C-alpha cells in the first residue's frame, strides 16, 4: 500500500506541473505559424528583390541606349523626354529595391529570434507529452496494483465465456463449410 501512496503522490505532482504547461500547445501552433509566415515572407521578398534588380538593370540599359543612341535610336521622337521618363522610372525602381532590401533585412533579422522561441516551445511541449505519458503510466500502475473487485471478476468471467462461444461458433462455421464443399 505504501507503493501506491508514493505513486499517487508522484501522479499528483505531475498533474500539478501539467496545469502550468497546458497553454503551450496553442503557443506551439502560433509560433510554428509565425516562423512559416516569416520564411514565406523572406522567400517572396528575395524573389521580388531579384526581379526588381533585373528590372532596374534593364531600365539602366534602356536609359543608356536612349542617352547615347546608336543607329535607329536617333529617330526616336522627343528622345530627351523619353530619357527623362526612363530615368524617373529607373529611380523609382531603385527606391523600391532599397525598400525591399530593408524589409528583407528586418525579416531576416527577426527570423533567428522566432526560431529560437519555436525551439523553446517545442522543448516544453515535448516535456509536457513526456509528463502526460508518465502520468498515464502511474495511473495504470496504481490501478493494476489494486485487488480486483467483484464486478471486475464477473466481467472477466463473462468475457471468457463470450470468447469461448465465439471460438466454438467459428469452429462450427468452418466445419459446415467443409461439409458443404465435400
């Protein structure tokens, strides 16, 4: 009986500890979602930045080609206005590129902190699962250590009778199939 008392005390202790970590499942979902969102934002930001850099380089080529024309670019109507327009568009692309670069660096700087927080929450959630498993194990040990009650004895006897009847009915059904096939 002393063993059961020790097991019950340990069980109660674990249950009290579990109360303090119940909310970590929700935090785990939230932080996983935040990390996935940050990774997606970084990936999309890198793709957008690369495309903007390509567009800016192409725009610079167009500006240069129209400022210093070769063969057919001499025939462009109001070439100076076109150069001004292309220069303005090139400057806008550079501003967009700088903004994207800043946003990308901020998101990249925040990612390690989020990943560390995610790792911490995963550790706590794993500890919670281990405590739940130990709690179930203690419960089962206490229950199996107790003597069987009359009701439990009757239930076990009934289960044995039903399983023997089921087995005999299977044997008869196999026998009838064999006789019919002969």
